[in-house]
């Protein structure tokens, strides 16, 4: 049985991925930030032996470390880490930049949160038995050359920074046997703004199924870092 840790698993794409990996027979550690959302608990009733819900706030180092302590007490290694947790954190257009702290929070979660997770969990992933696969949920918003965004500066900037950070991780860890997935989930009917977006193109479980295929299949070009979307189209950085 392969084992995965998914951050931001309470709802949206993270919850969808949790369900899809459980259906496929994986053991899933689901990072929970919002216990008031009950869907994870409902999934645990369905998969009592393979779903483990773990309290996790990727923006706080002590929370990440506690999560590591819990998981390392249950398993000897992880096959895959999926950094999915994210927030919008938009602060308006250039004429209305009022809340820079909100923007800093977006970087803290969307960018630095992913690297807190990698740093903390490397000891569990860097094992001979592990797939050694690191997966990151990015966005078209992070593509400098083709992003269509016109405002909401901090979210696109945080995803661009994430892409660069993953590229640097790739250069360092790929020679040690790690493989990478950088994934744009498409326009999802998710909860990024705090309530469900009804104008998106895909339901979370749809993009989660596409992610499962990309995350679990081996690529003939593991030595090249790509950004792929849920239709397997390659996006430029």
C-alpha cells in the first residue's frame, strides 16, 4: 500500500484528491486546517483504516513539525507529498493596495508553506522504499508569459514564486532520485475565495482525477520539469 500526504485537504481540490487516492487503495494522511468542514470526517467513516486526518497549518512551523511527529509515528516512509494548501490573499489593483499583511499571508501559505512541508518531511520521503515524488498545485496565474490576471497581485506573484522554488528544488533533489509534478488544476469550482465558485469549468473531483493520473504515472521525461494542467497541456513558466 502506497502512502501520501495531502495538504489543504478540507475541501475543494484537496478533498477531491483525498477521495480519489483513497478509492485507488492508497493510505492517505489528510492535512486538516478547518475542522468545521465535515467532509473529511465523512470520508473517514468510509475509509476508517486508510484515511488519517492530521491537524496542519502550513503557514506555521510548529504545526508542520507536529504533523511530522504524528505521521512519522505511524509510517516509516511516505511515497508522495502533495502541496495543495492555498489562499487567495488578493489586495486589489495598484490603486487600492490596502492590506499588505493579507498579501504576505498568501506568500506564507502558497509559497513558503510548500517548502516548510518539503523540508520537514524529507526524512520520511528520502527512503529507498519510497516513490520520492513531490507534487505541487500551482496555477496559470503563476505563468509570467501567459497569465491573464489583471489585478489581485499577491496570488499570482505567490504562484510564480512557487514555480521558481520548485525549479530550484528540482535542481537539488532530482539527482538524488526525487521526481516532481507541478500541476495547474484548471478553472475549478472551488472555495479559494471563501465560498464556492460556481463559474468554474471543473468540479474539484474532476481535476482531482486528472491529478491522480499525472501524480501516479511515471513520465518518460522525469529529468525535465514541466507545468501540466488537468488536460495534460504544458504551460510555460
